């Protein structure tokens, strides 16, 4: 700083420095001119020339002063422009901050609405999934109950069949002897020994012959015929014979009648592919059965050869009991097949329930993960909004460069 009278010159100011240098240059020029004039001792022309030069230098100094004033005006203009630019920058920053805050508020509101819609959609999907799973589970349980009811009914049938097999209700109670040998006695025995659906009375075969009783045995051996048409007249003649000769003749006639009857049974009631490979001839009396075995054993053997087995009421009951056991075994196999089938279906229903429960668990876990992700995103967005709300924008410095005002040189 240089103090000259009331004027203070600042050497750090470029304009002041230029002015001082110009003044010093002018002073040096004046001094050189004076020295030159003194040494040369020239005439008034030289003095006039010096005066002219001094006038020109005075004009230049004046021009330099005007340039200084113009420079001061330019500096003021630059200062005003810089102040206006700072005001515009602050206004621009405030405007942008308001826009950013508005956009953030809109985005947060939009995200909140999207989150709400996502949660609503997720709840609807979960509700639909749970409803569908509940309906399927209910349906599976209903089917399971139906399968269990089927198993209960099969078990009841098995128990009933076992009761029928084990119950021998008065098998030998019928003691009517007045000629009710044959069909009536056979019907009575069969009805007490076998279930009603396991035999047929007076059944017609494919060859047109009618059997007294057809027992429906499973293959093998297949349906078997029981015939009750015994030649009782021949036995009555044998029983009525008084002499030994009459007895022998009657016994021979009885043997012939039984052989013929065995042949008729074999031809009528043994049909390949339709009935069993044997048939049964029912004798209505134990006495007749005993007489044949004791007096005519060759007739019994002939019946074996013809695959016709002779039975009495007692042995017929034993035979029917064996048939009943065969029927029971066959029906138990059928029922066991139904039970196994029901158990397979039950096992499949249980597997389906397990699969549905596993899928339901996966859906519930995925829904929980989605809800957790939404809550995490919401928390993160809230924290970011808080940071933006507490952000101090006054600490930011303007990045824009200060415009430079060009100095226009004075016109010469």
C-alpha cells in the first residue's frame, strides 16, 4: 500500500500497478529527453520536438487514465455478474432441492402403494392357496373315510362269512322218513350247510339237463352237480326180500340200478369246461349207504372210476362242509384283494396329503420370505428418506466457473 496525499494505491491491484509502471516509464522518457537535449544542445526544434513528445505522452497518460476507469467499470461489472451468478446458483439449488424432495415423496408414495398392492395380492394368493389346499385336504379326507368304510364293510362280510361257516345249525335235525328221501332231504341239508348264493336248485345245464343241485365252486374244480334221484324201488325190493335167493336177486338188481344211475349221472352232469370233472350221487339213507359199502363194494369202485362219488346224509354234510371251506377261502381271497386295493388307495391318499402339506409349507415359507423382503425394503427406503430430510445443502460449493469479462482496448 502507498499513500500519496488523499490517494491510496494498492500495489496488489493490477490496474494500480500498470498505472505506476506507466508513470515511471513516462518519467524515464522525460529524463532521457532532457539529458538528450542537454547533450546535444540542439535548437528550439529539438525543444519543440520534445514538447510534442511530451504532449503525446500526456495524451497517452490521459488515455491510460480512461482505460483505468474503464477497467474499474469492468471489474465492477464482473463483481456484479459474480454476485448475480451466486444468487442464481442458490436459487437453482433450492429449486432442484424442492424438485428432488417432491420426486422422493412421489416415489415413496408410489413404493408404498406398490408395497400395499403387493401385500394385498400376496394375501389373496395365500388365501386362494390355503382355500384350495383346504378343499383338497377335505376331499382327500372324505375319500379316506370312504375307503375306511369300504374296509369296514369288507370286514363285516368276512365276519359274517366266518359265522356262517362255523355255525352248523341243526344239520341232522330232519328225521322225516316217510319217503322224503332224495330231493327234499338234499335241499334241507344243502340249505343248512351252504350260503344261499353258493348253490342253485334245479339248475339247467347247457345240454338241457336239469340238476337237482349245482354248487358254485371256484375253478378248480368248478361247479359240481349233486344228484338225488336214487333208485329207491330196488332198495325197497331188497329190504322186502325174505329168502336168501330173493335177497341175492334183489341185491343184484340194486347193484345194476346203481351202476346205471352212476352212468347216467356221468353222462348228464359232467360237462367239460362247464362243470367239474366229477359229480355227487346223494343217498337219502345211511342204511342204504352202509349196504352198498358192505354188500356192493365193486359198485362203489365203479363210481370212483366214473368220477361219481356216492355220499350219505352224514358224508354229504362233511363234503358240503369241505365245499364251504373252499368257498370261504375263495371269498376271503376276493375280500383280501379288495382290502389290499383299499389299502393301496388309502396309502396313495396319505401320500397325496403329505405332498399337499409339503407344497403348502413351501408356499407359506415363500410368502414369509416375501413379506420379510418387503419390510426390509420399506425400512431401507425410510432410512434414505430420513437422510435426505436431514441433508444440509448449504455446505455444497458451486461447481460452475465464474464468467470472465473481456477488456476492450481503447480506440486510438
